[in-house]
C-alpha cells in the first residue's frame, strides 16, 4: 500500500490506521532518512494503542515503552553500530514479550528484524512524504 502525506498530521493519521490493525507480536520495521517522519508515523500508531502516551524519538535511549492494553516498544537503532551493540540493549529479550514493536533505522541491523515484520518506508517527495507499507518483509 502506498500513501501520500503533506503534513505531520497526515503522517500520524496513516500511522494510526496501521495501529488499529496491529496485534501482540506485530513488528513494524521503519526505513527512511533522518527527518523523514518515522517518529510521527509511530506517534500516530501509538495514539490508538496506548491512550495519552507521549511518543518521542528514542534516539538516545534506544528504546521507549508505552503502556496500553498491549504494551508497545519503540526502538531507534540510529546509534547502534552492530549486533553486539544491539544485544547489549536487551533488544532480543524484549522481543520475547507479548507486545507490539516499532523499530526505526532497521537498515542498520537487518539481521535483527524478525520474520513476518511489516515494512514501512517513508521517503520525502516534492510535496511531502511517500509512505509505503509492505505486508511482510521478504
């Protein structure tokens, strides 16, 4: 599925629509340049999953948890250099939980993305953003 967004609000709405379809165990792998809108997309999805969650980029924390009916984990791998770095964050242990997962900068550690992940690629266009949602990463 391909969507166009001309604002942060529209990007959040597209994220919210995906969020409504997620279940425990869902993993959303986000790809896109710095400032593409990945966190805005997650903010929209989390808005329907965890009431009143204050979503912000976990660039320095690496992972944020938002509590709702189903817990949501929001990873940012921007500062991760390799799988050893990722392992030291507790990433693989967290994936064992019954939760929903969003992970930004998946291109940094492609081997760490679980089978069946939903791939979301956000790219800048002349008029805003192009958001492509692939059902499953092949």
